């Protein structure tokens, strides 16, 4: 089961104010609340430590929350910041007791995080659940000294506002800016390198915060305003701003935040169609604005990404299931690069950097001078300072398979694509035809089996793109790489087939399987596990903006230069008998 990180859990507040013992099974907690009417949603609790472990939720952002409210403010809260502070300290004491009881372990450093993740992989049903301390609404911060005291206690994220007007910012259902106190708070948050949580900030406070705060930011539990039009959700401009800040947006499962016109205490979820697909719609909107899935983490386990992007690890995976790969050596220094070239013993040599987009820093070297030049750039651009020195397969045919897989191991080929340009030209630079045109069915079935075997070995859940090289003279095959995500090839495959790959990946991420989702092409009667069949041909032609970059090198190679593409569809019509 996939490891899950919950970005927002009000554990301490629920434990103390609702008097819930989270060490019990969720059914026991609900039974204890039978007939109670003092608070809304009694008997409907959804969280307990056993249920978190069963769901493989091994890490969470755990909140402290206590609001200071001024006189005549009808929001629930405390009459002074000091009282609110004391309430958060009581909540902190509960977390400490849960640590002593072995239920929780606090995470306040990268080293602790890595240790916890490694341990959880082996003993998830017995281990303490990791928690990172977050403050929801800053009204309990009496002074900046109090903020520093909380940092020493492990506070690592803070949201300046909650509901209504606050001391440092205006929150949901209110209007106003951050003021002098808000600016002072943001300065201290930046100095401590805390994560700023933009959740709950009203529109004015949001934009004023973004203007002056340049530290790490996210939105831990916010949905899309386009889906549910109220100021609790993020509008498109706010989402774009967060995307530009490299933020992560966590969706919220509150029913009234998922569907418009929800009336609390009145709307029946069973009659209105409330289900996980609704939250997928919110995720999909964020992904569409981003143009990728990087800011709503869906699809693949982290180790799958490592195995696919780290060139050395990827080659070892292929070797473990007898998939043919080019002779290649992973290098982290220039000395290793030169030694690897000597071992391969022939020119040209292909340089492929790890963890880059568009082949940045890669290329083909025909002599030692070119090797040093390209490898230097590749090492510089790789996130892990690694390049793969690989025997050349220039001139071979390049083929792509777009694959989908779910958590129950249902896997299907969505689309096949054939590059007109040979190996040595980046697939984003090549004219591409879908489906395969020059391959026999026997050759296709062989590549199909290899693509499915690879996605299973990598344990990818969602969509991915598998690239092959094929020698038309000898029949030899090489696995080139896997993109363990929705990619530019996925966009072509979706357009060519009508199969919404990004949307299906989002549904798989929240637990759906392909065999329970309707096929978006054929409609009722078949499922998304059925492979699309094309009776037409789609051609993609890349676009190069050389009119804008007049001095750019126009030579096509392994590094991508195109910025877009056009597509053409040719229908195959039956002839008269």
C-alpha cells in the first residue's frame, strides 16, 4: 500500500475539545458518542491511530489551533491572546503524552524525516505515526518571543489566519489586509524558515502576503473556487501564484468545500452524489493550470520516481527483468566520465543526465573534447550530479508506449507512437505518428509485453511513457527510458485516442481501479481497462520559435528546443466493395 502524507489533521483539538481517545478503533469512538448532541457530527469521527496505520498514513501535519476573538465577535474562541496561547500549550502537552505512549513521533528535521520514512516501510502497523507541528491561525502568538518558543518546540508551519478577522491577517469570511503586525509576523516566519500556509487567507491578505513574503509557502487544505465559488477556496490567479512559488496544494475533504450549494445539516450526501470523483475534479483543475502533476503529488511512489529517473538504478531494474538496455555507466565526476568512455571503447558516445527535463545537458559526443564539454553541462544540470555514459544507438528507430496501471495491477496500453526521426533526435523534436505504422503485430506484442513488465517492476500507479529503440536491420531492441508521470507524450496520446490520461491518473491516485471506471471512449458497457483502438492516424509536428531566437543553434539533437506542436488527424475510411 502507498505511503500517505496527510497535510492537515486537527488531532489535539479533537482529542481535547471533543474528548476523543484516538488510541481506540474508530468504531469504538463512534459508539461512545452514540446519542450525544453537544457538538455537531457526533458519531461521525473519521480518524483514529489504528485507522491511520491501516490506511498507511504514516506522516501528518498536526495542528495547534486556538483563536483570540475580540468583544462582540460571534466566532468561538478565547477572550485574550494569553488564553489562546495557554490552549495551544495544552494541545502541545497532549502531543507529548501521545509520544510517551508510543502513538506519535515528532518530526522537526530532514534527518528525522528520512529515518522515519525508512522505518515505516518495514513496520507500518506497529510504528508511531510521524507528525510535523503546524499552527492554524496565529492569534495565539502573543509576541514574537512566543513564536520563537514554539519553534523550539518543533513548530515548522504556520497559517497567519483562520476564520474571520485576526490579529495578524484576515481569514475566511472576512475582508482586510495584513497590517503592521502581519508584516512583523511574516518577517519572523521568514527568519525561522517556517512554511507559510496560505490556507484561510482572505483575498486581500493573500495578495499582500505574497507581495512581501518570499519564503517557502503552500496551501495545506484548500480546494478550487471554480468548482465551489466561495472565498474559502483558491481562485485560478491564486493557484497560479502558488504554482510559480513552487508550492504544493493539498485538497480538503469537507463536503461543503467539495460541492457547490451544500447546506450543512440539510444536504444528503447519498442523494447529491458526493464521492471521491468530486475531489478528483479539484485535483484535475490544479493539474491543468500547472500543466503537470508536480504540485498535487499523485500517481507514483517516490521510490518508483527514483528508479525511473536515476539512470543507474533504472538500468539495474531493466537488468533484473531481462530487458535489453544499451551498455551504460553512471558517472558523478569528469574523471569517471572519461574512464567510462574508455571502457565503452567506441565513438560516438551518448551523454544522458539524470533528473532533468527535455534532455537538458545531454548530447552525443564524437570525440573526447565534445565528451568533456557535454558531460560538464550534464553534470551541472542534473539534480544529483549524475550522467549516464552510454553506447550510441544513433539511427535506430524510436518508439513510445503510453501505459496506465492502477493499485490492483490492472495495466493497459493507451497508445503507441512512432517517431519519424531516428535515435539521436529528442522525441519532443521529432515528428511523431500514432499508432505504430511500420511494425508487425508480432513486434508490437513483444514491445507491449516489455512495457507492461517494466511499469509493474517500477510499481508505477497512474500513467507513464515507455520509450524503446529498434534496429530495423537486426531486430535488436533497447529500452531507452521511462517517464513515471504524465508527460508531453501523454498529451499527444490523450488527444490521439480521446482517453483522458491525467484525469484517470488522478482517479487512480485516490483509490479507483481501471476496471471500475467507465471507458471514456466507448461509454457504458466497457471499462477504462480496455485498450483504445485507432482506425485513423494522428501526426504531431513540433514547432520551433526560431523567429524569436534568431541566433539559436538550429541543429536537432538530444536536447529539446521546440516549444509546442500541431497535430493532424487522417481518418481511414472503408472503400466500397
